[in-house]
């Protein structure tokens, strides 16, 4: 990996001579991302709304068949 190239570019356009090399590049990318850009996930969905939407989907599927 060339130092001036960003990890996503290397993963997309890089040449890896083995699966182990590719796995190492992916692991480096994840580690770097977690160090510099990671943000905590904040759950904003209301569980009751998700369940209601799922139930509406089931009703729609049942009405089709």
C-alpha cells in the first residue's frame, strides 16, 4: 500500500496476491476507521412503529395471496 493512497481506494483498486493480504488490508482499514471516524450508533426508531410496519406488510402479503 502506498502511503499517499487512502485505504478505501486501496481496497477497491489494490492488487492483493493472497486472501491473507486482502484480509490484512481490510483489518487495517477497519482499525483506522475506528480510530479516526467512528461514532456511536444512536437508535432513533420507535420499536412499536417498526412492529406496526412489519404487521402492515404481513397483512398486505396475506391480501395478495
